[in-house]
C-alpha cells in the first residue's frame, strides 16, 4: 500500500496522484495557451514538483504528510529511525535528525489500515539490502532515545 501513481494530462498539464486515499490533483491553468504540458517531474521532500511548458513555471503537489532524506546513503550499515511525535514527523540517520515535516493537524490523518505494513517499499523503488534489529514502538521516541539506540547498535 506504500505505492503511488503519478500521471499528467495533455493538453491541460493537470497532474494527478493516486494513493490509498484516492485521486488527488493539482491542475495548472493556462487558459490562454492552447497546448500545455507537465514536462518534467521529480519528487523532493515528499512533494511532487512539475515543470510546465510553455511557461517554465514549476508547481508542487503534496498529498498527506511526509518527510524524507533526499540523499544517497553511504555504504555499510545505517541506523534509520522514523518517529511521529504529535504534529510532526522526524527522520533520523545514524542517531542524528536528518529531516522533519512541517507541523500538521494529526486529527486530519486516519492511520487505521486493514492492510499489512510493508517496510522497504518506496515510492519509486524497493529497498535492496538487509534489515537488522527492526523495532516498532507504541510511542514516540525522543531525539535523545534515538541517539542512544544508535550508539548501542554499534
């Protein structure tokens, strides 16, 4: 259920995202231009960015709440922790905070699911490697606790 589908239309440059919640769109309106295109797309910090022609404007689409570490991980074992604490998502790499979401209203996001949790299934690719010492907690860990877990994992 972690997968998402992105699509764009011609000639209106409307961009859509399909996920478990359904379809979400962000149309780009250039009423005075006959042909419009969402020419290129890239995902960064959990948002989809699309460059449009003929204007050259860049538009962003965000569905839900996300945070990400948008850099390649160094070779070898890495300690990764994701924490949802109240109205913020935090991502840690090797005991240090690597990213955080903007504050959000948790009441707007129902996290109940009737599908299995899939770990290692990203938006664009699957995790290629091995997991060790995978843990799930019923509460949010503090930054200090995540740092301590990293030190103990060495």
